[in-house]
C-alpha cells in the first residue's frame, strides 16, 4: 500500500476530547510492503516524528504485509494521587484508538494509540495471547534531520553526560531514554512507560548519517504476556514537555491502599563529601545532629555502615525525631531469601527505607527483580530509592513508596554546571531524580552557591539527598536557612522559562508558597521571572542570590504584584532562589520563612 493510503485522519477528530486544548495529531499510514507508520505532527501540521510500527515473535513476523481490519475508539479519564512528583493530584485525559491489523496468514496485531494534550503513546497487543516470546520490535523513530538533539549515550546505569547535536549528526551508537529533540519551538521527548518485569527495557540505536533511531530490546528473547510497554512521545512546547505527567498517566494504578506510612523529605547524607564517613558511628551521629537541628526527617547510612552499631545509631536518631535510611548493593538483596533476611532485620532495627545500588541492567530478569523488591519492601513498609540502574517508567505511581531513582549523571560524577540546565528538560521529566544536589565545597565547584541552592527547586525528587557536609552548610547560614524551607513535595509545577544547555527557571508550589529556582550555565547574565502565571498576588518575596566568591548567599526581600517580575543579575554559572507568599503572610519578622 502507498503512503497516501491514510487511516484515521487524527485521533483528535475521531474522539471528542473537550478537556484537551491542543493535542498533537497522530495519524497511521501504510508504507510500501504493508508497513504501518504512526505520524505525529503538531496541531498546525508541522512534522515532529514518524514511528515505524511492528513486532516480531518467535512464531510470527508482524512488521510488514499488514492491513487494517478495524478500529475502535474510547476516551479515558482518570484522577489519581501521587506521593511524589511535579504535582500530587493528577488528572489524566486520553483518547485511545485501537488499530486491528492482520497479515495474509491471518496473524493479528493490535496497535493501541493514546493521545493526550502532552503527547502520544503506543503499544503492541497480540489479541488472544497470554504468553509469547518476543524477539524484537520494528519500532523506529524518524525525526526531522536538522532537529536539535540532547542525547544520552547508553549505559545500563544511565549516568553518562548528555551530548548536544542534531538528529542526523549524532554519532552512530546506542542512546538511553529520555531523548530530547527540538524542531522550531516544538520539542519531542522519546521514552517508555509502564515497563516492568512483564517485558524488558529498551534503548535507541542511531543509524549513522540518518535522522532515524531504532528501538532495540535489552534481551534477545522476552517472555511476554502479549502486551508491550508504552512507547511514549511527549510533545509540545518546552513547558508542555517539562510539566508532562504522561509517563505516570500511562502506568498501572497504585498497588497500595494505605500510603500513610510513606513520607518524602530532605536527607542528610555523608558519602559524597566524605567517602569513608559511613564507616564511622561518631561521624554519622554528627549528621544526625545536623538533620535534627535543621528539621530534616532523614539521615542516609551509605556504603560502609556496620551492623554492630546501626541499631544504636537508629535509637539515637529516633530520640531526636530523625529517621534512618540504609544503603545496600542489589546483590545483597537479589533473592527472596536474602531480601526476607536483610529487610526484616533492618525493619526490626527501626530503619524506614533503603537505597539499593548497582542494578546496572535493563533485562527482563532485572525488571522482575525490581517488581519483587518493590512488593517485598511494601509489605514491610520500607520506602525505596533505586540507585545505579534504570530510569522511571511510572513505577512511582504503581508503587508509591518508591521515593526517587538515580539514572542520572548526578553530583557523585562531578558533572559540569551546563548539565544542570539540561536534566530538568530530559531525565527529570519522567520522574523523581536522585541527583543529590547542593554541593558547596565538594565536587568541581563550577556552579555558584546560589545556583546550588536553587537546585532542590529546579530538580524534583521525593527524597532530596543534600550532597555536602554539615560544616559546609553551617559556614553559609543564609543558604542553610533557605534550604531548610524547601519541601520535597509539590502541589503545582510551572516552567517559567528555559533553554536546554543555557538556563532553567522553575516555580513549584507547596500550599500557599511558591518556590522559585533559577539557574544559568555560561557567562554572567540577567534572569527574569515574570509572575503572571502564579496567581493574583500581591506577593512577598524572600530572595537569596550570590554573594562574594564561594561565600554565603545574601538575602533580600521585596513585595511584588502579579503582573511584576523578579529580575536579577547572576554571575557565570549562577542563579538565585526565592520564596513567594501572600503579602499578608509575609509581614512577619521572618517573611515567608516558617
């Protein structure tokens, strides 16, 4: 069949979607040889991405010779709550079209396409199948050749530095999710959602000197129930992409009826500033004291702790209203028996959660381990941080005790400041990001102090592990006082402005306070934060900005109207942060601080 043989003009036209302002347009066409392609354009018809479709199993090749035998449509609307993320209360509205395809042998493949205001997703389903072996997908994304690209060279821990290039000029090789592309003022972020042990993980493979990125699976053979994860295309202007919750919207609902024991929060953490400190009972006591003095609910005992003194430390911490989290390599918890033994033990000691490290694989076997570990920790009411492994695929919706995940080149890798202005538009879009921010004296010290102070606002993570030592923060009391105000849960998130690789300005609301984080990479400049999108005002603003060198930030205050703006000059790799509260509540001695 020829390209001109179009099926289903647009999903927006097929199904009434009054809740959508301007969703992307998704059209299925058939190319030569009966090869289906999903074409995604913006509402004005500008091409964003073409996705070639198809699935191969051990018994069938469902990638060509296909024809349409029917379509069905439905609307999906769902309200749900999260324990972490860009906003706690969610509303998902999607229009679904199911394309029933068949080849000349009578073998069938359904392509299920969902369109939301913030993107398009598709997955494959094999009708009537509950068990099959998948050996590959024909999924392949074709971008406009000159599209700007921010790509992650693949490794199983997802910790490499992103490179900026174009869709066609990127080096040949494998790339991890999410992959960000820009055409004009429209952005496309490609990732996957609802990927778990029922399948495996995937990655992108760039064909040299083309704008084409194929999808390859982690395993050569996947035991499947006949349904794949969602291949997810978040699309729109940069604010639409950045504020998207599509990955969570596509995930399975929560498996937990009771979430009252789940508690996000800031974490005092010693390993980055002092690698040997987790071996020291006395040094960990100092971090507990610091956490207690600064209203931090947690201390993390990282690699090196000893079971000879951990119970005593937990008792000491609990007496100061601080809870303890504990690090494990995944190999210590890689079987049901090991998990039962160790998790039951640390639960008995009084630990509230675990950080599990070094998974380093997107295989189906490792994804099944994630599923089993989340189920086991949920039964014991232990919260979880996955480190050294895959990125979020919506697991935090399904398992609300998953507080954060790494899958990022975070502070432990000493990344350049420019990366901080790329991560919020790439990795952090898809879920909580355990970057471990706010390194004042640790690391390369390239970003300014105020830039570092702004990071827990620019970056979202249910547990925010502060990277430096108590002494580094205590030497900068204005910075510490501001950090003590920043929550880790948000009622609302807005991208005020930004350009990947240049700057990022976020506003996040908790209750009646807005927290502003503004960062820049490169030369000194002026940053402006228009306030019109934040509500009627007027606002009292408490602002911290860079002082001299790597000393403390300076604090100032002003009242601003809703049609006003915060405009500040920042140094090279600088930034600033602010808290806005209603004027009437900002007239106390400490302004918006509480």
